[in-house]
């Protein structure tokens, strides 16, 4: 296959301690290369170099055999696309209007847009992918997963030569993931080169034609996908040649105890929570998983409620005092710390929750003003998303509690770190705590949980 994009001895300084070093990479038409490696091995940094956001300091880039300087503007002109570059779009406009915005189809020799031609072309692509979407659906009515499928449809209808994918199916259901993968395979058949970063082993083995292993900013090994299986992937990422894929999950030593709480939907018990157990809730994006996780920690969510030791958790102060530890998102950490401090006082939980809400509004106002005048906080250390996520979950699990609510705990986390998090979850259950695992990954739910609740559109 002809080479679309080639990097030769490409180098990039990320910070004083980390470099991309002597990267040699060939992306061929109609083929997909998957990058694997530990968190902070340089995978996302290499993707950013390919689509021009982080230009190389040294080395050479060739596009169709011709030297090019890879910056963001040049990459876009050449047809190097990442789905996120399609932007958030216009929520009030429908899918096909967003896809064709700025490159509309007009009737010949007139300034009149050919709505039917644009809508038909878009619908044909969505149908070919099996996305189950109407081209006339407004963007604001799409779930996160459907938005990702719409972005892939936009790649079909543009002249994309290289498609860069970073964890593209994280919150997609199995059906949506299948539709997405069909779309990528169709793009490959049209001659698009694909560069993929994923921690989903089935996705890697199903989409990739070759697998490149990264370690400490270097590409150390590239093999055809036929030479790899799930055990090989785990061993290359973890560095443990004795580890098998099915051994990543940890379930030994649990002794389920008494029921301590109930998560309710519409006033009726949906899931009982027991000491010494790991329970899981799973489903596709938009199924209500976030709402369930927040309700379990005492945050009011429409249709959801939580009882723990016979008491209703009506606000997060109630949750903290009842012994609930929540791992949600990095953006929420400061909010949770504020609630934890307030929970230590003797005031009523309702009054404290109102006080916390007032403090949050004042803090957000201060942050907005700081950003306006350029005085916002600046990140002084280099962390990858996977490492930040691992530390976030670890801090929540190290907090003394009776119930641990873990929302999407392994998103972006490499398999070595995942196995450590799974072991910690199991240890908490072995010590008598209840663990509620809220995950979009059905394999993770099945691998870790004693019981699983599957949500579909909030039910």
C-alpha cells in the first residue's frame, strides 16, 4: 500500500523530563496502526504531532512522499483529521447541516442550497454505518455516543486522508461500537490511513493491521496484528510475560454480607448494595449512568434516590456522613473536598448543602474573572489523562468509607494500572465495604461484579 504519511526520526520535547525520541512511523493508505503502551509512554503526544498541534522539534515528515511541515493548519489542508477537530457544532442545527457547514452543496449556477442532496448523502453514510440515526436529528438531541457516530459520518463526507482516533469508543454501547468500527473499516476501504490509540483489546485486534508499542517516548516494536492476541497486548503493556488477559480482574476472597442500602429508581428499589460485594451498573452513553452514580452519593437526581442503613441520602452531606466515598471526575474533586469539610461541622445537612452551593457559585465567578484577566491556575507538572484518572480513583478508594461509588474509574487507564485498581476494589470488598462500579464497559462490569444492573435509557 502507498504510504500517505511518514515520520522520520521525529523528536519533540514535552517537558524537561519527557521527550518523543527518534519516531519512525509509516501510515499507509487503507491500513490502521494501533499505538499501545503504558500511560505516559507518549501515545497521545505522538497523535498530537501527527495532526499538527504539537509540531516536531527535529526530524522529517513526508506526505505522499513530499516533505511537509506539520502544523495544525497544514495538517487540516492535507486531510489529516481527528474527530474532535470537528468541534461541538451548532446544537440547534441538524446533523447534515452541521456536517456540510462551510462547504454546502448548491444548485448549479444559483446561490440556493441543495438541502435534499446534502441530507440524502448524509443519510446514506449513516445507514451504511448502521448508526441508526436520522440526518435530520438536531445535534442537541444526540447522546455523546451518537455525536461520536455523527463525527465519523463527517469524516466520510470530507476528503480525509489520515484519521487520528484517541479512545474513540469509550462510552459507546456494543451496538454503537460495532457501527463505529464498521465506519472505520469503510474509510479504510476508501484508502484512508488510520492511527488509533485505544485500551480496548477487541477494538485494537478488530481494527488494526499493525500494532506499534511505545515505551518512554520511543516506538520500540511494530508487529502485524496477526501475530498478536489479547494476552500479547497485556504482556507488552504491563511488561509481565506471565500475565494473561483473564487474570486482570480480581474477585478472590469476597464474602457477601448484609444488605446496607438500596439505590432506587422511580421510588422502587433498582439495586441492593451489600457489605463485601462489588455491584456494577452499566449501559451506553445517555443511559442514566452518571445520574445513578451521583444519586448513590446523595446528589439529587431526578427519578433516582438512595437509602443507606435505612436513612435517605437527601444531599451529599448526608452521603459523606453515612460513609460514602465518590470518585467522579477531576473537575469535581474540589467540590467534593468542600462538602467533606462542611460535613465535619454539627450543622444540619440541608443548611450545609445550601452553603456549599453558594460557595460554589462564588468560586466559579472568581475563576471566570481570573481567566478573563489571565490569572487562572496554570498546570506546572506534566500528567497524562490516564495517570490523573488513576490518582483520582486511588484517592477515593483510600478514603475510609462504607460505600465506594466509582464512576468510569478506568477510562484512559492502561492495563497495568487497571489491574492495580481492580485489586484495590476487590480488597475493599474483602474488608467488608460495599463497592458500586458505574462503568460503560460491559466486560469490566462482568469481570469485576457479583451482580450487574444494566440501564437502557434510564430504565
